[in-house]
């Protein structure tokens, strides 16, 4: 999938698709429309990343079933569902299944645009974090067992002398390992090194 973000509009009503495409394009967003959830899933392998705006009530496959399928496929594009009057219970179900927002018809243009921009921003932040965590874990794997022990001591806030005592090595040797850890982790400072270790320990 490309780095450029696309809003995928899924609705069986051609008028809704066209009006949404016009609204989003006018707001400077890239748009691709799909006349059904089934058509969207068929095209999915070739689609650009972004977010999904889908009607919740559609023939063949509704918005809730689409969400379920996306989750099974481990597709993490944020989903915004469009609901009609009296469909609040469906909207709540969609939110519980992972939808980032729901917009009721007739929807306010600005409310929809704000929801889409928020979803795209959050998605980009999540992707950046995932990429960073993966890179940190890759660097950690390159450390020797002794280097990991020294790193754990540093993250725990222990001075070199204490780390040396606990590991049964000299303080000078700890300094060598510490320098190796900084190099392998590509950290310019101890604070950056600690931040990397905490990122890896966190969610994601």
C-alpha cells in the first residue's frame, strides 16, 4: 500500500457515493468509492492505505460484518460508520467492534471532515509508533546477553559501579559494554537509550 492516504467510501447508494466523493475531494482528500463491502474487500489487496467511511446498512454485507472481516484479516485502517435515524444501537455495536467514530444521517459536512482528519492523523501516528517499536526491537535483538544485562541496569537507573558489582565485572568493563549498547541502539544519549527501552516495554 502507498504512503498517500485515501478515504475509501463504501455505500450502495450511488448518490451518497457521489456527494461524499465531491465533498472530500473539495476538501483536498483523495477518495475512492466502492458500491459494496464485498467489492471493497475484493479490491483490498491493490488499495492504498487510509481510512474507511462506510454505511452501516448495505445488502450482501453490512458495515458491522465488514468490520469483522477486516479484523480477521488484520487490516487496521480506521473505520467511520454512517448510520441512519434509529440506528444508534448499530453505531454503538460498531464502536465496540473498533470503529473510531460514527456519523448520523443527515450528517454535517464539517463533522464528517473532522472525523476523517482525526482518523487519518491517529492512523499515521499509530503506524509511526509501530515502525519505531519494530526498529527498537530489531536493535535490541542485536545485543549480546551481557549487553542486555548492562542495559537493564542503566534503565533501572543504576550507576556503573553498582552494575559492575552485580554482574561481577569491573566498572571499566561496564563502560565498554555501555558504549557498545549506545552504538548498537543508535542512541546519542542515556536518556534516548532509556526512552527506547521504555518504548519497547510499552503497548504495541
